[in-house]
C-alpha cells in the first residue's frame, strides 16, 4: 500500500500480484489491488480483481471482506 499511497500504482500492483500468487487465500491483497486499480481508472481490471477477491473471501469465509468488496463492485456497475 505504501507504493500506492506514493502514487506508484504499477509497483503496488506488481507487489499485490506477487502476494496473491504466493498466498492466493490472502483476501486483503485482492481488495487493496482492486482499490489501486480503481484509483488508476482501470475499472475493468478492478472488476475482475473484486470478483476474484469475492471468490477468495467466500473460500476463506471472510464475510466482512466479501461484503466490502461487493460494495466496491456495486459502485463500478
């Protein structure tokens, strides 16, 4: 998130992708990645990331993250 906060979206997204690859059940990585994509105006990619994150949250039974990501996805529709 530090990269994203400094405006370095590409590096932040690369780090999120590495994190998801290493630990596909780490739900916050999907949400942070989607938020970064949204800020960068990359809405199609953000939708896909949110959908993947919602699936992850369902697998890990993280209802709070699931509802937050669903709200973000609803904003994009």
